[in-house]
C-alpha cells in the first residue's frame, strides 16, 4: 500500500491487486468492505469497475481477492489472469500485484504469461523477519521467469 500511495502522490493512477491466491490480505489490512473480487471478473465476467474499491482522493483502485483460491487456478485460469492484468495496464499508469512468497521452486505469479507481461518486480522484505536466503530465492525466481528488472524495498516498523 505504501508503494501505491507513493506512486499516487507522484501523480500516477494506480491499480493495486491482491494477487496472493492462498493468503489474500488487502481487505483485512486496509479494513475495507469488498463485496466483489477481481477473481469474479475472470470467472463470472464481472466488469472490472465492480470489483474495484476506489479511493478518488488517492487515485488508487484496489482489486481485492475476497477469499483464498487454489494455486491450481494459476494453471487453469492463467491466460485469463494475464489478460485481466493487461487490461488494467491499459487503464492505469502502474499496476501493483501484491503477491505471494516466491521461492526457487514456486515461481507462479498471477498475471504472468511471458517475460513481456510483467516489466519489473519489487521484492518487499522486513529485514527483521526475513532471512537473506529468502530474499535471494525470490530474486532468483523472478529472474528465472525472465523478469530482470528486480528491486528490493525494506518494509520496516518505526
């Protein structure tokens, strides 16, 4: 959310997608009421604007995931997810996918089809809670997918 707010303050129109299929958390973290999920846009044909929770003041649209989904959905609905993210990229200056923990073995991401479908990745870590090998694993996973523009941001508590 901090990245989305910083981008918004810089004048960008931002879409923030809860892309952690097994542990969606944005609606709980932000304490928002979200009757619809971006998942319904893919499976039920729900219009994207009905899944968005928009903050006009901050110029951010949040696309929540309202309940956990099986990881197998990446295989069965992967192409549809990629098209959904591509549509968002046409309407927003920046699309942030708040995703799951990546490891060298687990390299599946919502919205990823080919290296051209995701332009860059930022790995967010908490230095007090994250081991260096996890950071290295996440960066290696992204690079093995063909995403070579990878940055690291430390999320810390004051």
